[in-house]
């Protein structure tokens, strides 16, 4: 099984900005500078990195109910387990999940009981 190259210069060199068409691939340093500049412009005080951006991207997709298998493909993961560990489920997503037991209780409350 072929191994993927480690993240770093090779991975960053493959990233190219889509505008303008003649743009050269970004270097690792250019990508880091762009992420830090964007964080500063947004008033983000926490430490940021391209990896932070990747986590945020995956988490926002998950919060928008994007199928985790789609996120798996977008992140380039071979195994779904990797994506499940990689994406941090937001509290808002967790809170919206309805327990199957709660659904069952709601159904039994609606249906009239006979013979009891």
C-alpha cells in the first residue's frame, strides 16, 4: 500500500490559489503567513495553523449536516475512523441529536393505550 507524503513543503507546494489562473503553488511559509494574517484580521487571539483551519473546515461541514463520508473524501482520509477522530463534533450538533429512547417515549405518549 502506497504511503502518502508527510505534510509540509510537498503538501503545501500542491496547494494553489485559484485566482489568478497563473498563480504559482503556495509554499509552506506562504500558507502559514496567510492563515496567521487571516486570524489577525478576524481578531482571533488563539494560536492558529493550517491544521487548525482544516479542523475548523471539517467541523463546520459537520455542523451543516454534511455526510461524514463526504468530509472523509474532502480531507483525503482512507478510513472513516480517521475522519471521525479528526473532526471534533461541535456541542450544537451533539445537542440536536434526539435519543431513540426519547423518540420511543414520544410515540407511546401519542398512541392511546387500550386494555391496560
